[in-house]
C-alpha cells in the first residue's frame, strides 16, 4: 500500500472503499491481518472489521495448536 494512513484518523467514503478493496485483495493473496495492520499503520481490530465489512471469509488461526497434537504424541509414546 503506497499510502500509510495516520493512526486513528477516520477513513470514510471513497478512501474507505479503496482501502477495503486493497486489504481484501492482499488478504485473499495470503497476507495476515497482523501484517496488513502493520503495513497500513492501523490496528488489528480495524483491519479485521474492514475485511468483515468487505464480505471476506476470514481464515482460521494458523500455527500449531497445543491440544490434539500433544495428546496424540503422548498416547503413542
């Protein structure tokens, strides 16, 4: 994103629609919400809300989960 918005500044109208479109495109290409928040200078919650408003199907949380894998490993040893 070429322009970094001032943190806390209100984004309305065409600027909001443009930002939402750019965020949606990058998120659909694999960027994380945290990465997008850092890139735009906005909060995680703001980016999450913009994506939700854009109708994006949000991905589940990534990374290793503790519960099931650990229990399976303990059961097999």
